[in-house]
């Protein structure tokens, strides 16, 4: 159990774990200058032979003094902090969406969904057309490498290399390695503005063409939304002449004024664009910054696997995507300028809230999956570190081992509680996505 009293107590039961090590430790006390002749508890406290008064439940990871064991507790602390943060983010976005449809903060996902569906049904024919790319979620390569070296003393911090199973930005010097083990993509301004890939942002159409986004100009067909001058400002079911806004990315039949992601025709990216390596199969491509996907550190001892995974995934940051929303007016408000303006204003707010919710939910799903593995690995991570101790371990180390064992139930409880909250938040987000046909 977690020690919560003001007076710490020694854990003498560790003798059952470490045999003669306890006796050797007791004999060593006389040589360590502990001169207090008072009660055993006072003597143990003065000599530092006690468990900390605050445990994992209070956010303290320094439990045992054993590097790999306390690294695991540190991973639990990092995980719960990340889980609390993303849970609060999801709740904040849900509250903002709720207020936008006339509900109070704290409304359930099902209640918000019903209000959104009601508003859409009155204003829109055929529902909303919502388009966005999957959020960019990146784990810190540096944190994964640091966690490996911190937990496993045999890992050289200066030579740790982390493999990215996904994609990441790379330096110019690593482009050749990427070509050999993955796919090189250039991200930036397209050569001569001609994007032979995916354009995100404004596409200046040089001729009337299909627009898989928001058409701003003339629409040779039916336009879902018109601006105050009668020009198209929504989805065009024919060819668009003017500008095509590709906020969620797409094909540009013209000049890409935004960001283009393309395969370099000459095999190497120009110096003025970012080189990105995707679907890497080998670890010899060094990432610069985050890894979009799974950051896998070098081999570590078994009891460190869960610790390093947790540290890496707790560091994940998901960037909100650009969201494109188009629609066609319903017969109920067709021609009703005031009602249309009110709906547009709601969509403009909802677009940003939805982007934030998509990103936060993506991170919550990553952490919810992590919670299952982290809880299942708790006992092995702690006991694995303790089993490395020799029978000659000193008394302080032996007691630290016992302190760590006592903290396992609290650690598992924290992980499961956080995982349960994340599952609830993901479920609530799912109601919002369902309301817009996602």
C-alpha cells in the first residue's frame, strides 16, 4: 500500500526477496555512522532506510533508487499526465461545440450529437460534406532515445538511434539513405507552382476545372453556397473557374499557391523545401525532430520495453488538420439571408472546434491503446529490475526494492483509471463525428 502517514517506516519484509542481503545490510549499518539509539523507526528514517512518504499516486517516481524500476514509475507519471491533458482538451472542445448548439458545458456526446443533427437537418439538404486529412501525430525521437538510455544502463546515450516506422523530416544528408530504405517526399513550394502531388491551400485554376474543395469564383454547375456578390463560395458540382481552396489537400489543376507534397523528379529535394522520409524500413535514416508513426528505440532489456514505449507515446503531439465543410441549402432557408448567415457563422466556429477534436481524439486513441499494455507490463517491469540485484545488495537497496513492489497496485490503478477516462472521451468524440457522417 502507498505510505501516507507522516512517519516513514522501513520495509523489513524485503529479506524474503533478497535472502542474506538483508543481514549483510544490517551489519553494514554499524559501519555507516548511524549513532541514533532511539526506536527502530527513528533509526531507519535517519539512515534513509524507509519508503518515501509520497508514492506514485502523488506523482512521485523516485520510489526505489533502482534506475530501471524508477524509470517505469516515471513512465506511469508521464502517461497519466498526458492522459489528463488530452482528456481535458477533448472536454474543452466538446464544451465549445455544445455552447454553439445551445447546450450547457458538460453536455454528453449523445446530447451534442442530437443538437448538431437537428441544426443540420433544418439548414442543409443532404447533410454536410466534411473533408480533412488524418491529423499529423509525431512522437519525440529524442525522448524515446533518452528513455532507453535512462532505463537500461548498457545503452550508450551518445550512440542511441531511434527507428521511425512511419515518416519524419530528415536533413539533406539523409536523403540518399531514405531513397534506399523508404520513399522520399518533398514538402513546400512546387517547382514553377505546378504540383505533381497533393496541394494543400489555394489552387489558382488556369482554366475551368473540377475543384475537390471550395470553389471561389464561377461554377459551371450548381454551387452549394453563394457569397454576397453571387459568386460561388462552396462546393461546385461542375467545373470551377477562379480559385479552388484545398484545405484538406487534393489535386490542383493550375498553380498551387499553397503547400505541395510531391516526389522529387530528380531524386533529391531542393534546398528550399523540406525533405520527408516515409515508410522507412531500416533504422539508418536519421530523423530530424518528431516521428509521425511509431518511434522504436534500440533493443533494451525486457523490463525496459514498456517504459520506453510509454515515454515515447506520452510525448506524441497531434496537429489539428485543416477541415473543409461544404453543403447545399435546404428549402427551408433557401433565400433566407439571415438564417444562412447564422449557419455560416456556426460552421466557421465548428470547423476549428472539429479540427481540435480530431487531433485530441487521435492522441487519446494512442494513449488508450498504450494503457492496456502498460498496465499488463507493470509487474514484469518492476520485478525484472529487482531480480538483477545480487544477494550482496545493501540494506537501502533492498528496502527500495520492497518499496517498489508495494507501489505496483497503485501504478496499475492509475493506469487503468486514466485508460477508462480516455475510452469515455473517445466515445464522446465519436458521437460528434457520427453527427456529421464521419
